C-alpha cells in the first residue's frame, strides 16, 4: 500500500504536468481534449487529496514510485534473488508475448493521451520492454517442444527430453491428396469411431470448421467445432465431452496445439496442410501432430497436393524424434502403452469434498453448543443473540466453517421465531 503522504506529496508534480499538457493542447487548438483532461485530472487530484486514492491511480505510478520519465517500472524480478531460475514454458509463444505486451500497451495509452483521457506520464505505467526484461530476468530455462530461433540463439546448453515414461513414440505421419481430403477423412473417422477412439481435425477458417462439422453430423459422425468464438469455459466442457465419448470428432483451427493432451485421440487430420502460413508453419504442424502422441495408435495425416518446406521440416523432425524413441524402447525392452487418465469434472475443484462433511459438521456443532430449553420467544431471542456474537467472534478468528454453522443455526431459529 502506498502511504497517503506519498500520494499527497506527488500532487504538485501532477499539477505541473497538467499545466504543461493543457498549454500544449490549447496551442494546438485541441480544446475538447484540454477540457476533458483538465476535468478528469482535477477530479483525480481531489480524490487523492481527500481519500488517498482515485480510480485509475496506477496511471500516476511514475510519481508514486519516484521514477524518472521512461524508467522501467517495479516488477517481480526486483524481489527475487539474482541467482534465481526462471522457467519459461511454451517459450516459442511466451517469449514473443513478452515483447508484444509493451507494444500493445503503448499503442492503447498513446491514444488515451492524444485524446485527453490521460496525462503523458500514464505511458510510464507499463509492462517491461523486451530489452528490460532480458536485462532483469535471471538465468532462464526455455521449455518448448518447438523452440524458435530466439531460444536457439540464446541457449548455451541444449537438453532434449524425447523419451516418454509410457514408451509412446511420436505419431506416424502420412501425406494424402488434398483433392479428396473430405471423403478420406470421413472414412478415417468412421474407422476410429468403431474402435471408440477420438479424432481431431484442423482447418484454416472458422467457416470451414463449422461447415465441416455440419457435414460430418449429416454423415452420422458425431462432431463439434471449437474456435476463438467459443469462450474458455465452453472449450473445457467440449474437450471433456470429447474424452467422455459424447461426440467423437473435434474440428478446430489454431486451438489444437499447445497443452491439448487427450489420450483418447488416435488421429489428427490436418486439412490443406500445403497452404503455407502461420497456421501451417513447421512449428504449428509439429505441435498439431503432437496431439496424437498420447495414444498407442497415434497417427497424423497431412492432406496436401505438394510438400511444402514447413511440411518437410515438421515430418523430418517428427521422424527424428520417433527414431530416437524407438531405439530407446528397443534397448530397454519397453513396450509402449497408451496413457489412461481420469476425466475430471471442470467444476470439481470448486466443489466441497463430501467425504467427512457430516462428521466435520458434528465436531463443529460440539464447539458451538447452544441449546434452547423452551421454545419461547424470550429463549429463542436470547440464543439468537449468543449465536450472533459467537459467529462474529469466529469470523474475526478466520474460523469460517464454524461461523457458517452458527449462521445456519441463526437462520433456522429465525424461521422458528416467525412461526411462533
């Protein structure tokens, strides 16, 4: 928490910047912007003077933290040891996002400053620039199945983790003509459905994902689609339903990549694999192919009329890993087996465990032993007062479960009092 004295002490500096900015706006005939900025900033100053804070006070963080214009903001790295280790998971997408955070924030804030919604100092309430992050972050370990050029250039020790405890290898990769891809994928889906296995199909557009899903359903193949218009909770439900067998085929675009591990999936079909671009780069293809690596019969089919450079690199890398895995299994007499994991309810973590709830409640009730001798208004009222006092005392002690028992007893007695 920033002390109120620090907040009030920075007000003169904010006023000086406001005066300078208002002069600039008025000299450039931006009268509406000047009026907007003056009203908003003066309101913020009044709130800070009276209450010690205001809405959006973080936009004055340069003054509150005593920084000079352009200085990097305080961050988590300021509080960890210099010899700490930072693990960057899925670094091929995480590292670019670190640089993108500053650029996206800067673009939005510049618009706010230009139109008089914020003072220019608000630009210093920002994420770290990429070079600042590189300078502040301690020793780093980049974790990725498909490291990008940045990680390869920065690393000084490469460790490959290719062998799985289950002995599973990377999936077989086949190339089939794109001209007959729909008919072929329907045949593959039917084969997998009879074996109670699941299929992932990746397309290039939302429209194609939706149309293909409709077509599969018309051909008696239970399918659903998933793309960016589907919210996060619904995506989790869709994946859970796929695993439970409520449908057999999931059609998507760029969502079938990092972290989507479904052991029941034995086939990944990539439509129009020869259309070069972000959705069909070697990194994306390797990640997509890997979605079938949790099943013993895992196979990836790339539908293409020509083999692009990205396809060839993805196939070569998958085959290289597969050779290493097969050699290790052979040398160590390991028989590959599919992963078997329990399908959890997405709300499981939010539910109370029912195991010993009754016993627990009985134990708590022993600690709150308020009994009513006679069902009279006086006795019930007296007990209610005792229970309320006890409930507030328990809440202050952070003993919320016991306080909840008191609350339930109070509600029950109030109903009884109404009946009397």
